[in-house]
């Protein structure tokens, strides 16, 4: 599965997803497309926003990043890199969540399974 995120500044977005979140750049075609892969194999496409698909519009999609080690440590590491979280880690019985956004405000979250779900 491929998730596409519409962005307003390709260089800024590629830097955020690769250098801050640690995704590996698989391909980049100038300022028209970049494809990255997370450490867990999730594929993410970055594409310039347009009138039809604006960057940073909230509510239509959220991208979750699975954390297998410690979500608290990951929040600490990302906060040190300038990521602003929208509150503390939330405990939702089977899953721990931590919400934040990319430079355009696209909603992202970290998720760590607990107990039998881990």
C-alpha cells in the first residue's frame, strides 16, 4: 500500500520524513515526487499540493507510524529534533498513541501496541 501526502515544500518535507522521522528515500523525481520507506516497511509518497489536493488539510487522512521499541523514547527523540506533539502519549487500552504533524500540518501519530497486541 502507498500513502501519498501532499506537501507545500518538497525539500522541507523530504528532509522532515527522512532526517527527522528516519525514513529511507527510495526515489525522488525533483519537486514532483519522492517515495520513502519507514523502518517497518511502510511506503510513503510525497507530492506537491495543488488546488484539488492542498497540503496540510486536516481530517481526511492520518498517517500512523508503528513503534516497536519505546514510544516514550521516540517522543523524546523527536521532540529533541523540534517535533511538536499535540499532547502527552495517550493510552487507549491496547495501543499507545502520540499525535503530531509534519511541517505542513498533515496529521501523523506514533502507535505502539501493548500486551497481547504487541
